[in-house]
C-alpha cells in the first residue's frame, strides 16, 4: 500500500470512530518509498528475548488521557511508556498503542489527547491506569487541558495537549501522531519516573 492508500485507510478509520480527520493545514513533506517485508526476510526472534533485550532501554513513563467522547461517558486514559517527541516544525509527538487496547477507540473518537509525564513518586498512579476495565480516574485529581479538555493529572512533571494528526500501522501496534496545541511543566523540578528491565525505577537507582 502506497502513502496515499495508507492515508486514505487512516482517514476511513478515524471517520468510522467519529474522530476529526484534520488538525489544520500542514505543509506536505517528501515521503520515503515503503515496501512490505517478505517472509524470507523475517529474523527468527524469540518474543521473550525481544522483550528482554529491548527492556534494557530505559524510558520515561506517561499517562495518555482524552476527554469524554460520548454522552454519559467519562474521560479515557492508559499508561504508556512508548512516547516520543517527533517533530519541531510542525510540533509533533507520537505514542504507540496496542491494536487490542480498549481505551484507544475512545481516544480516537475524541480526536485529541494529553500526555502526562509522570514523576518518580507516581508509580502507583501509573499502575492504576495500566488496569483494564477499572474506573481509572477514581480518586485522581485532574484539571482540563486548555485546548482539548483532556485530563491533566495533578503532580505530573509535564503535560502535552494534542490533536490527533495521523495514525499509522506498526505490526500489532498503532503509531499515533499528535500535533501539539499546548504544553507546560507545572512540576519541572521533580525527577521523572523511569521504566527499565520490567520495573519502575528512578534516577540514581541501581537495577539488578
């Protein structure tokens, strides 16, 4: 599938869940040629070994939230360590979410999200947002982000308010690109929560 075909697929998907399909005019950029990977090119990588090796890469920890997307529905949110800045001009960020996520369709319908960068003492908060089916916002203090209205979690070191800009396929995950509409660092002096080798850690800790 070429870039035009993939773009059309993404637009159809976003329309099917009721999400906006445009976040404002963006200057088109040249795209590299893409091709599918043949079966004979796939390395026989053991999933457990894949996780073990990739687990040596320490990441920050975030909670991605979105405002209610349907009447009578509360806000949505999930714990996410697969987050990164993507572009300065235009300002873009990205996160990855499993195709099986039950929270992602609600974020897609909202058409917007807020990334909350967690501090080193917010491990329990993160665990709460990693549980499926629970009321993740019970007892969690938050305020609306200025543009999208997505929850900004109290105590987060930073927040990034975004509109969904594009969605790409990536194996068993989706790559969600957001165009930044507002951001801030209410607790920038706090140290970040990190994830390394399957557990939470913080700056200065020794990992066995």
